[in-house]
């Protein structure tokens, strides 16, 4: 009798256990990732394009007959080389008014040379002042009286004055060439004859960028004949949202990528003061501003890049060498707007409020709430809750 009762009780317990096991919630399969410690970079990524820092358009100073131009895009030229040949067309009778206009253009060209020379002298003075300031700042930095960032600013200021001097010298050379062209046009006008052929010379050394007119033709005054520039003097123009551009201060590190070669380092030189409205691909009006980036590596590192190439620029706004990092896909807003993540402990999901120090495109910098080596749930499904049994999904 008692033996039958025991057997019945055991059978009932087995049935109840089977029913309980059948209806018990199964562990939820989730995707996991491990928290790790390493270098963290917070960046703003935008598309950009390259452009020459200085480009020069050589135009016809007067109506003339243009000889066929033999140069083609990409051909090298040196400062002073003859790039085009003009022959003045048979003019109408030159009256006193035309002669006065020609003389006025010559005087204006001479004044432009004088102004360009003054700008060169001013650039040299600015360079000397920046050099003295760098020497003083370097001495103070060695003695610990100024910060390293101020020393970097003084060094960048000296680089900027050096570039301004180069631009001023080039502008003076352009003004001198224009003065020579104006003088050449005054002499035939004074004699009332067609004059001798007028050669047009390259103002700077570089390569030919564009040749609008290939064949022989009669051109009007001011017609663009060639564009030349130095491809080793490239800069990158990045159209950034105005709320992001305030973080891209001059001197900020930039990594230029996706141009067809290895990454190239650069620095923000200037954020233009005026923004513009641009419509995105989704039809949303955005306020953007041009951020100018100087490439700091040698031209050999990006020799294959030309004018107008598309690139991707990552403006680095924050860095940390020993930061606790978690994938951005593991984060979600919890109560009171605090960011949180689900950690996996003993096969269960545990809600962890987090304190973040920064957030990048793929990784977030965690100041408190997680430790290196812990597992977190990436892209938590709707069924995950605090205390819910979970199981890491096995990748095939």
C-alpha cells in the first residue's frame, strides 16, 4: 500500500516537474561584446574635397589673336615660361582717349606692384615677430611658465606667417607680369601700329590645370587662356554642420581617408566666418560652414591626389590613451535620460547605468558603470529586461 503511494507521488512530482520545465521561460539569445580598454578617439566625420591653395588664371590683357596653345592639362611649367603667344589685332585709329586709358592701366599695374611689395615687407615683419614669439614661448615652456598648447600655437603662428609670405611673393610676381603686359600694350598704342607679338608668361611654377581654348582664335580682353597652380600646395575643404564646426578649432588634428590611399594627417587651419544653407539628400535644410584643413604630411604621401578630389575627413575632437570602451550599439537611454547597458552576469541580463566621457562613431568612452572584460548585450532585443535569463548567440 505504502509502496504504491510512493510510486504515485514520484510520478506526480515528475509530471509536475515536466510541466514546469515545459512552461518555464527559455534563455533569450542575444548578441554580446566584451568591454575593453584602449585608445579612444572621438571624431566628426564629413565628406570633403581637395583644392589648390593658390591657383592662377592667365588671361588676355587686350583683344588679340591667340596662337595655338601647345600645353595640355598636367604639363609642368616654370615661373617665367612663355605659355601663350598673342598678336595684337589691327586696331582702329587710336585717339587721345584710348592712349590715356592705356597709360592709366599701366599706372594701375605699377601701383599694384607697389602694393604687392608692401605686403611682402609686411609679411616678412610678421614672420620675424612670430619667430621671436616662438623663441620666447619655447624658453618659457622649458622653464614651465607656459603650457604646451601655447607653444604649439606659437609654432603654428610661425607656419602661418611663412605661408603668408609665400603667397605675398607670388602675388608680387603676378603684379609684375601684369605691369609688363600693360607696358607692352602702351607702346604699340602710342605708335598706332599693331605691335610685336606679346608673350604671356607663367606667374608661378606648377602644372597646367585647364586650357579653355586649344585652337588659334581671336580673343577679347580678359578672356581666360590657362589656369596654372602648384599641386604640392593642396588643402582640404570640409563642409561641416555649424554645431560641429565650433569644435574644429584651428590646430585640431584631422585624418583624411578614403581617397584611394593610406590615411593622411592634417590640421585645421581656418573655419570660415560665414555659413551657408545646404539641402541634404533627405530634403532637410542644414546650416554648414567650410572648414579648411592643411595636410601636414609630405606631398609624397598624397602625390596621387589632385585638385577637386573627394575625400573623407575625420576631425578628432577628443582622445584618451587608456579608456574603458563599449560598442555604441550596446547603449540605450534609461530613466531620467541616463545612458545604460545590459551586462551579462551568471547567464542573466543586469541593467547598468553608465557615465560617459565621450562617444565616437562605433565606440563610447565609459567613465563609470562597466569594467574591462565584462560582457554586454549589443543591440538588445525587446524581450531583454533586468534579471532576464540570456544566452550568447553562437556565430555560425
